[in-house]
C-alpha cells in the first residue's frame, strides 16, 4: 500500500435536457418574475470599450438541422486581451465588460445572437500571443457532456496563422471550422456542426 | 466572491486537471436516442488550459433575490406555496482536491410534484401547479456550502423507448472559478428504483460514478414537522498549483 492522494472524482455530467431554459434562461421560456433578467443576457453597456460586434451562431446536428433547444455560453477577453476574472493577474480588465454571455438558440430558427465586442489578444502559456478568440460551451438535449470549442475571426488572418492552438490541429482542412465569417458591419457568422464532413473541432481542454 | 487562493493569498492560476472522460458519459450513447445525431464523432483536440480556460466570471451575492433559493415560494402567489413534499437540498461544492469552491454559482431546475415542467415544449398530461415555476439559484459560501428549499419533483415519462421514465431528479448547473470547470449534471434521490432503469442515467458507464449523483436522505438535517433534507455534494475539476511551473514574464 502507498499513501492515498485523497483526490475526489469530478461529478459526472448529465445532459442539460430539453428544459435547460427553465433553469438558465427562465425569462426567455415564459417563467417571468423569478429572476429580474436572464443571467448573461447583456454583455456590453454604453461604456464598454472596444469594437462592437454581433456573433450569430447556429448548431447543426448530423442531418444538418439546426438545434432549437440548445444553450450556448461564451467567455472572452476584453478589447485589450484581459479577462475580467480574479485569476487574471496581468492587469485590470474593462469593468464595463463581464466577458461572459449566455443565450438559448431560438426555438424557431435555431439562431443564437451575441452582442459583444471584439476581444484583444491574450498570451498562450509560453508567452506567444493567441489570435483573438471567443470560448464556447454548448449544452443541449442529447449532449451528454458540454462541448467546448473556440471561435476565431476570419478578418484576423495574420494572427490566426500564428495562433498556437490552431497550430495544434493536425488535419489542416478542419481549421476553418473554428473561424467565424465576417459578413461586414461587425457581424460574424459561426456555424457549429456536431457531426459530418464539417464537424467542428471540439476541445478536451 | 474570492477565487481559489494560494497560501500567500493570491488567486490561483493553475490549469485544471485533465477531465476523466471515461468517468463522464461518452457523447454517443444510442440507448439515449437523441445523442445519436448530436454526438461529435471525431477525436477531441486535447490541450492544457490557457488563460482563456483558467479564468472565469465572478458572480456576486448581491445579484440574488431573497426567494431565489426557495422554489416553494419564488413563483407562488403571495400567501400560497407550491404543492408537493417539502424538502431541503444542501451540500458542498468541492474541487477534486477536496477544497471548497467559494462563490460557485448553482442554478437548478426541475419538474413539479406531478412530474410536469413549466415549458412550451412539455406535453405530459400531469397538471401544472400554478404556484410552481421550477427554477432557482444560489451562490456557495466561503467554504463551498449551499442550500435551497423546494418540493420533491415527480418522475415523468419521456419519448425515447415506448415506456421510459425519468427518475425524480433536479438539474444542476454549476459555475466554479474557471470556464473549463463548467458543468451540468442531475441529482437523484436515494431509494428511487427508476434510477437504474433510466437510459440517461445509464449513459454514465460506471456504477460508482452514478452513485455520486444520488443524494442521501439526511434525517439530522431534516426540520421536524416541516421539510426532509437531502445532501448533495458536487465536485468540480481540481487545478494544479502553478508554484513550480515556468512562466514567462507578463504571463
Ligand atoms: Fe428533467
């Protein structure tokens, strides 16, 4: 026998199920009045620094049908590349930007829209700069463990080319699955595919 | 609320432990049919955390309303309360090192006592309770403790097999200190025979893992003549000490 490490096991995940909105966005799904507003619904205010952008996302299943019962959370740096978190030791992030958003996919179109700002660059562990990106977490009925991925920006070609995370993707034809397309006017479209030829690169991170 | 602290009082910045993906349910679990077309099929890209995953937002106690942790009353008309068995659910949010997770945000949702959810897409014939909304939230204290009051949800049938029933359960969403700790799970109740028949429960391969999701009846914490108590601890990913890790300037 040896000494015990006294580690616990992470609680196993279970699907968010079809009624995740009741818990996480009750005002959206017809349960008003319990909470003043749905958490994560507003990411920016008048004083938030940085370039305003709109991120339009859909999540497609293996038949190409958009999910209409998913919930997405995003987490990102401010316009200077700083995270609004106690574990951010490089400086004080913009106090008018939480960096965190939560939205359900629309029950008819499946679209999920985030009004946010374009993040600055933050360093990889070795000090090299990562390209601007937004972290995604996707849950829904039929998803047993929340899916993690990132969204990069199509108009950041030079930064994307030196991004240490994108560089780790072995099959280079899959890199574009992480890059949102700039449609002009600060609108970015990011399609997430759960399966198929265009399956998004999901992270174990 | 504070983040994890190192012994000298600084916030922790270590990467989270690798997730044990054999302990969690796999993505593709055909007996839970909806997973078939919603499960990624390609290998995940495995990466040590960067600052994008180590960090996370802070939720302050000031965002909470007085009845946020009381599902018996938070949707009820004044002077009325939800129908069902009155229970208290309490426990601790810990990480894999056994440390409490202060300031963790817990959000929960559930069916009413008859097994009916208040949701447009819900079609079960059981009656809605006009005094029950089905959602609540709280924030763990400085030791990771949390508690809320609710009614015991009923089991309900769902379209998967022709006769599949969910055991009584409460959905939990937990937000710890880093975005990589994000977790959604479900709490089950001690003694429920439906647990072991449920295709969603059984997406978890290991029986010992399932047992960690079953809350224990706690008669000591029960309030006599009022509400029974169930204890449910939740474990989030632990994190490495960054003490001896090489860090470049400005990192
Ligand atoms: Fe449920």
